[in-house]
């Protein structure tokens, strides 16, 4: 492809590239650190050989096996980026803005919260959500806090389906695509269909893949009561680690089985995962549900200690110090 770039905002006006010791050196002309990039990496991630949505137009193996050369013949710095000529005759263009993003990718830092978050809850009007920037803002809230609220949706049945499909794709399960929560009194077949208090938990722990985002849309509410409690399980896990490192070790190191059975519908769902799932030492997922927890092996060496750790996590998750309490009104969505 010819060396060119699309117009972009925020160009790094003082950036320059050079070839030093077999690497492409990017000097930003400021206090920013110099980037030292291997030509192999640059050819492997050539943005000028990709589609508009950044899908490669070549097989990575062709760079790996040398069919597409990663040997630089020469390079030229321009006002917008750097053009590289490869030994196989191909040309690649790297915009300064694209290179800067690789040097310092944008991240949304997670914020673990406790009961004091009650005063800072991330609310958004539905009209604002309806814009592209509004959808991005909502997703940012979810990534940062794991929780966000919309108001002004109205109370029409099925509205939640529209909202869900605007930021992703609603997954159809054995419950269908929407689960209606109604107080059915003595005829209830599920705890969710009663007015009994339900303690903080993660839904569908027996499902693999597990739910990523869940939405609650209030259509009508009781004249009194009916509050919804939210707990940041990640923050509770941090507190558990501080209070009792051994309890944290047990809940993060032992995989717990969860199960759902509905013989009438011929449904059996099972999954096994630690209460606190770690990835590279960081908390990745919380799975906690008293009602769906299946039995652990009775031969587990630290069985009683494990269940004491479970009870401690449960107490923390239900503590007012770690929960926020919201009375959703018709048209609100969490």
C-alpha cells in the first residue's frame, strides 16, 4: 500500500523516527520516553494493512515465517507519521497518534466501592444514553464501577430488551431473554417471586458462560419497601484479604460447584468456580450464591475452615458498610 495517512486530530507535531541498532526509534520531542520498536512487531501489527475496524488483511503466520518481510530497508518521518519500506518491496504507514496509543493505551481504572458510594452513584438520563457518547459513558461506568443507573425509560414492558441490545446482545437462557420478577404470594415457585428479603448474591453462578451484565428495569413498585441492595464483591474480597488472609486463600483457591435443577423443564445446569477468581493475582470475578451452592466434597481437608471463610464473606457482603440501598422507581434501570 502507498504511504499515506487519514487526517487525525492531536498529531504529535515534534515526533521523529529513526533506525537504530535494528530497531525503529520514536522520539516524541518532549519529556515522553523514547519508544524502541522491533520491526517484527511493526510488520505484525501494520495498521495500513487492515480494515476500517482494524482487522488484519494478512495472516500473522506470513510475518512469523518470513513470507512477509520484517526487515526495514529505509524509513521516512512525516508530519503525520512514519513510512517504512520493507525489503520485500511493501510499504507501511504508522500514524503518530496510532503509535502513541500503543505506547500508552487508554485504560478505565476500576474503582472498588463500599457503602459510602451511596452519595456518588452514577446516574444517567435515558435521553443522554440514546446518543453514541452516552452509550460509551454508560459502558465506562460499568467498567469502572460494575454498576450504573438509567432513569426516564418509562415503564413499558420489553423496554429493557431494547436497551440491552443497544450496548450488546441479550443472551437467551432457560428463563427466556427477560425474567419477570413479580410477587406471587403463596403461589410463588421461586424466591424471586416473593416479597422476602434476598441477600446480596451473584445470579446464575451455575451458568457457563456466566452473565456479564445484568439489568433490572422497574415497571412498578410497592408503596413501601422494595429496596434493592448492591454490594461490590471485589471490594468485599479486598476487605476479606485484609481481615483474614487464610479465608481469602481458601475462597480463591478452591473451586466451588453450583447447580440449578428444574426436572419439569428438563434443565440441569452445573458449573464450578472459586468464590474469588483471580487472574495474575488480581480479582477477576466474584461468584457467590447461598441458594445455588452445591455440596463440596466431604473429604475436603479444610472443609470447616472453608465454610467459615464463606460465612465471613457473607457477613461482609451483607454489612451496611459495604452495601448501597436504592428504591428504584418505575422507569429506572440498574
